[in-house]
């Protein structure tokens, strides 16, 4: 034991002797991630491995359906509604853009990055956040943020997870996420908490969606504004 501890003791002594010269507030701040507890190793909430399985399955489903639509195959009508392949792609693009855009005037997470503790914990490595932003962080000519603007695969997946919740007939939410048995219930749970500007933007985009699809699969956004 003494043999193993000796190098450690020498290291501690050496570091301690240099505290005044090499450790500064700026240096500690730049390495604060080394000082913080591992929030994923120390669980925030009880472990729910099934949530991770559901997340992975949902992400694979919407990605595979989107890939098939790009190839010209219409989505499964039971799961996604009666849509052509181009209509499905348009709706997915609109919903993910809505989820990724920071409509708030103050710094905040986008809807796609605003996770519950269970989603954050069980979705580690699958979904993730970038940084808090506001609309003023965008270029002067940019009003929204779409999947095309995002390179981080975990942020992209966060938008697809949100889209799956709002668009798919069969979706199982995390235990601490307000949800429902159909798309409209999940929309009523999620949309009222979003910025009014974001709901107005999505309502404008919906004017290009198939009317019958909107009538049967969506709530009336104008009533929430």
C-alpha cells in the first residue's frame, strides 16, 4: 500500500506547492467540467431502462420512415396518417424546425432540447443539448433553425424524438413527461408551454398541410395563441 500511495502523495505535494502560481480562478473555471459531479453516473431519478429502449425504437422508426419517404414510399397510414411521401417530409421538416428554433426573446432551450430528468438520463448518448440560445443569436437573415443547420447528432435526435411524439399514433413518453394516448393529447400537453410566437409560426406552416390530415390528427393551434 505504501508503494502505491507514495507516487500519489508526491503528486499531491507537488500540486500543493504550486497552488499559488499555477491555479487561478480563470484556470479552474475553464476546467469546471472536471470539478462537477458526473450527473449521469449519479442517477437523477430511478433508472428506467425501458425508456431508453423506447427512445431508440422511436428514433429508428421516424428515421427509417423519413428515409423511405425520400425514396418515394408513403408512410404507414395508421402510424402517421394518410399522407403522400412529399407531404410527410414537409410536415416532419416543419415540426423539427419548430422544435429546434429559439422563439423566446431570452436565452432558453429549444423545445427539442428541453428534456425531462428521465429523458435526459435515459437518453444519454441518444438525445442531447447544444446551448441555451435566443432568436438574437441567429444571423440577421436567419429566423429559424432546421435539421440542415444542426451537425450535433444528439440535438438532431432530440428534434426527431419530439416530432415522433407529436406525429406518431403510437408513442410512449417518458414517465415524467405529460403525454396521452393519441397525437392530439400529446399536442395539448406539449404545445401550450411553447412560446406564442412558435405556435403562430407552426400554424402558418400548417396552412400548406393536407386539410384532412390537419383535421383528424392535429389540434387547432390558433385557439392556443
